[in-house]
């Protein structure tokens, strides 16, 4: 009888783990995130995981180690299959040029501090993904000034089939100095995509959901971004489309 109970408990644990991972992956695929430079609560992903954990708790009377393992399993392996391995950028520095509206901005990506991000953006740049894409968002808050670029369709929407994590090299104090190049994401730490933002002035951004990956810096041409920011936001607000439409002519890294 004891052996049978143990077998049933193990089977329930396996089923609960499987359901948790499937629910987490299903929500990850289903939602179409807006990869903003700042985001709200984790929403559906957290709810899906919480429900799965609750089911697991009541169905199998788990230990603390069981729950920790479930959380790890449910969150693991969520990077899309097309995401390049971080080892391709680890320990390397990539330099290049981001051309916006015909103006050159020198850039540098640091594969030592953010290997996954550097590998992703080197791959995207090499494939000319960014050519012709818009910089769809300008933020001109008193404590935060960034230009955000790289949306798949120019609306700010992300690609649900191209998401990855984790957050790397995020500043504990939320300070992103002028010239910082960071990766935009949605609510989940594993919701990075193809979007990035550049701080054109010293900025403080909330770290409530884990912060944002600093993957590099501007090495020249910061005045190009400052000029775009000086023209303001299209609707007269402080967060929206730039008054001056901004297009990426090219993004090259070596």
C-alpha cells in the first residue's frame, strides 16, 4: 500500500510539472507583448505559473525542494529555438555603426557583461534585420530620456516566436547613463525580442520587474539622439512617437 501511494504521488508530481511547463509556455506563445522600455506586472505568465503551483501543492503534498524544482522547470527552456547561443558573444566586444536618418552613431556591445543580448543583436544586425525598421517610441520625462527602436512592424509589438532571456547586467540602482544601449522587454524577464532603447541623457528606470539588460553604449554621435529628442513627441506628450520620424538605415557590428 505504501509503495502504491508513493507511486501515485510521483505520477501526480510528474503530471503537475508537465502541466505547469505547458501552461507557462502556452501563455508565453499566446500573448503579443509590447516590448516597452518599462513594463507592468507579469500578468498572465505569473498567473499561469501560480495556478500550476497551486494544483501541484494540493495534488501531491510537495516538499520545499519539490516546489523549487517545479518553479525552475516551468521557467526553464523558454528561449525561442532561433535564439543564438550566448557563447558566440561571451568575452567579445562588438563595435559598429547605427545609422538613423542618414546620421551615424558609433556603438559598442559588450559580450562579457551581456553575452546573450550581444549574441542576439549581433545575429540580427548581421542578417540586416534592422534595416528600414522604425524607432517608434521617444520618452522625454524629466528623469528618463530614451529612444526605442527595432519593433517588428513599427507599432511597438513584439514577435511572440522570437523571445528570450534572461535579464543581464541590469543596474541595481536603476540608473542608465547617457549613451546606454539596453534591451527592451515586456513584463517577463524572458520576454526580450528585437527591440532596444538608447538613453540620450542620464535616466532612472524602475527596476520593479528586474530591470533591463545593458548590452552596450554609444561611442560617438550622441548628439543625433539629442536632436531627435529636442523635436519632442508627435502628440505633444512626453512618451510616444517622435515628432521627427526615425528610420534605421543600417546597423552593422564587427
